[in-house]
C-alpha cells in the first residue's frame, strides 16, 4: 500500500465508489487471482446479496464460485470452516449479523477455536461477512451490530469498515489472512439504492489492489480537545458532531477503530494523551461490550492522562421498532455532541 | 363436506387479508416516493406481505380456538387475521404506535397477541420450537389444545424445523407444522436449495404423516387440516402439512423481483385461491350480491383498522427503556413501581 489509509482522497485516484462497490471490487480481484476463493450465502447469486455484497459477481464468475445456499447457516458456515481447513479460501455470508444465533456453534466453537485447540496444527483461512446495524426500523431481530459478541469470543479477527477505501483494503487483507476474519459491513453505509447512505462512506478507491492492515485504527479527523473513538455508521455521526462542535470552538479528534480484533490500543492512547478526554461511541449494547473495553484499555495503560470519559451506546435494551423508540436508543449526532460537551 | 357458513367465513377472512395487504402496501409506499427509502414513510422497516397465501391461513385456522397456539414467520398478517388477532391493535403495531399490540416495540415481524395465543418471529423457522413447547404444555396439563407452526418452504432446511419435527414426533405432541410453499425463498427457487419433490416427504424420516395440498385451494386445505388438527387434538401426534400457495407480491416491499421469470409472476396472479373459493360459493348458491357484500364488509373493517391505527399516538421515547423485564429489580428498588 503506497499511501496512508487516512488520506484516501488524493494520490491521483479519480474513481469514487460506494462501500458495496469497493467490497465487491476486492472480492472479485481475489477470486480472479486465486481459484480457491469462493463466496457462499443466501441470495448472493441473482439477487447480488440483499445488501449488494455480491452485486455483479455472477457476471464474471460461475455459480459454483458464487453459491446460493439453503437457509441452513449451521451447514454452510460450518462447510466454510471445513473447506478453509482443507486449504481453500471461502467467504461465507450471514445475511444479517442477528442470524448468527442459529449457527453460533460453527462460529465460536469451530471456526474460532480450531486453530488454538489444534496448537496451530490446523488453521481456518476464511472470511465471514455479515451485514450489521439499524436506523431503518427493522426492529430487534434485524438491527443489531453484535460487535462486542464477535469480539469477545477469542479466535476470530473482527473488522468494520466505514468507508469505501477501507472496505476494499480490509477485504483484501481479510481474504489473504490465514486466520478467520469476521467482516462486518454496515447496511446504512453500503450505498444501496433503497437505503440512502450518508455521503462520507463514498470515497476514491484505487483500481489496484492494496490492503488496509487488520489491527490498525485510523484517525479520520485530527483534533486537540476531545477524542471520540467509534466505528461503523457512527464514524460519520461523530464527524458530523465534530463539525458542529468546531463551530463552537471545540476541536474533536475522531478515531475510526476499524478493527476490533486485534485492537489498536496505541492509536487511542496517543490521542487521549493529547486530549485527556475520551468519548466512546458504539451502536452495540453498552454493558460488557466495546465501549467498556476501550475505556478499560486506556484506564489500564494511561490512567493519568484520562481526565474525563463518557460512553454513548445502546442502553442495554433490544432494538425497538417504532421510529421514536429506535431514535431514542441508537446514538444520534446530538447525543455525541452532548457527550463531548459533558467531558469538555 | 364443508358447511356453506364456514366457507363464507373463510371467504370473508381471505378477502380481509388480501385487502389488508393491498392497503398496507399503499400506506407503506407513501412517503417512500419518488426514491424508495426503507426508513421513510408511515410504516418503516421491512414489510413482507402475504397476498396469495390466504388459503393456508384460513383453511387451518378454521379448526382452531383461542386456546390453540399459532406461531407465524416473518410474513404473518394473513395468519394473524385468520387466528383472530385484534386487527386494530395489530395495525397500530405495524404503524409503530403506542397502543399497538406490543406498544410499538415489536413491529410487523414480531406481533404477540396472547389473548388468542398468536406470536411470530423474524428468524427463519424459529417459531417451530415454541409451538412444540405450547403443545408440550397442553400435553402435560392434559388439555386438548393444539399448536400450529407456520413456515415457508425455504425454512425447511433450518435445524430448528427439523429438530422440532423430531421432538414433536418422539413425544407425540399435538403440533401441526404448516409449510406455505410459494416456490421462492426471496430470490432462491425451491429446487436450488431443497432436493425433494415435495416438502411433505420430509415427514417420512420423522415417522409422522406428511400431507401435500398441491393446489392453492382453501377447501382442500380445510379438509387436510381437519385431519391433522383432529389427529393432534386426539393425542395421536404431529403432522406436517405442505400447502402450495403463490407469492403475488415481491418478497418484501421494494423487491423488484428481477430474478423472477415473468411467467411465474403471471401464474401467481392467475391462480387465485380467492377467486376459486368465490366460484365454489357460487356453486353452493351464494350469489354475487352476497359476495360483494362480504368484500365490502372486509374493506370497511380494514379501513377502520388503518384509520384507527393512524390516529393513535406515537410512543414516548422514554418507553424504550421499559419492558426488558416484567419484574425489574432495579426499577423496583428505585421505588417507582
Ligand atoms: C436464520 C435466518 N436466515 C435468513 C433469514 C433471512 N430471510 C428472511 S425471509 C427468507 C426467505 C424465506 O423463505 P420462505 O421460508 O420460503 O418464506 P417466504 O418468504 O417465501 O414466505 C430469508 C432467507 C432469516 N430471517 N433468518
């Protein structure tokens, strides 16, 4: 990779892509380069993935490499584990992260543990893709991110792109990784026709392959007063909040965590050592999750630097359906502004 | 022979369900124009409508009482109507209102009406185990109520369904599994994902009867369900009922169905179980004027429910924090309750 991830907007790239186009770009390139890479999931052939995660692949690859599968997540996610252990590079999609419940054993007892349990005698070079997130009133069983659940269970790397540039680079890195990688794409960022996305995730994306290293956070906006660490959709909300706060003279630094496992503690620490104030924003349940983990890492390593801290997350309730209720529990730009003001 | 009054009631429910889906479609799309935005308009989120599935709902539920349990999947409205779910409060729920069945928390895929023992869930096949549980409760208490689990033909490859068949069979529980076979699981045709000619054959491996109703016909469903529900009620164990229906709309609203051959969509429009039942009623001496009257009654009922629902208040945002537990120790110690 020739240029820093935080600077995707320059370097002579004039091709702007949505996040879904960038993700598919990387998948197609990996499939072209390696016959052992294949994609399976529900509605990934003629539909192109409900959230456009495979849109267009069937034009270039046959139905054995872009495979529709029965609604049997245990069987096909487990089959990806087996094919990966046989040396292939499968990508398996769980249509919504919420559906992991029906196949959790294959994910956390098999995919995630086989490397360790075997003392690295086997490894599982697969990618598990899944759509996450809410803010379109799809209610309790179709709106979760479950970032913390996947990250809590050891043995899988977890990445969450928030821009097209990162989506492509992280997908290349995920397919090439010799370990299982969970690649979580936020529905609201994909740039799907029927689900309008904010402008931010659409970025210049180089034609050539490049990787965004797994385990590196990215400072999406530099600032000296308050650190906001977040991921996914809420990177864009934090950037909006930072713009508003800038008008009031508050200079916010926005860190896109981008990888949850492995976690880039250094980037967060460096920022907090500069600002002394930390707000962690997450579209997952607050307790026992990502926000608590980030705060704990900073508190362990730099307790003296941390003058004030706030968390903004889903307040430990299932995601409600009705619009005013979902808006209440899912962190909004105003909630981030208020949290920054409260630590400021 | 099915009595003409029963047929009349089934017809009325079918036209109510059809009208309901047509009107919800209109309401849903309002505010999503000109560019479709799933989160805009008076009904947000995904919406799975069941036009073309009505025969499977009314033919089975005609044999059920309020005490009998029904679980439905992500496409639940027609089954809810046939089971007697409160139409006003169901509609208010779909519009996300405070007086909805679930106070606006559940939404269209998660409707609960304990008064008539109806529930649904948006995760494929996951209504099957709770239906087995309702049957287990009836069995343990020596009650004669039964449970019915509805699912699509795409759901039959899910562990929760197959495990439920086995548990129900081995315990001889009063359950009827009703597969609504509309040939499609979103964009996946049945023969791409399930390698049997008919889903009814699945029953063979579980030592239970598997019955196929191969045409979309309310009377045929009624007759097959009479045996299946009767068998369950009499303590003779579960049945798998596999009913051919037709998907007259997209999988969800906004689905342009680019994957679906035109002939298949046209066929679904042509083979209309409601028209078929109307013909049967005419043969049994019910005249067009009376059928027209039944349709108008249904239209009025639907219109009243929608009007009532839209006049209901939206929930107070603070309510989002309630109902995680019925008995919340933290709230109790706060002294508010
Ligand atoms: C475990 C799980 N996997 C996938 C989905 C996504 N999904 C929702 S409906 C559907 C297709 C269901 O097809 P079918 O059971 O035939 O019912 P139909 O929609 O045709 O009525 C799928 C795959 C889900 N809700 N749950």
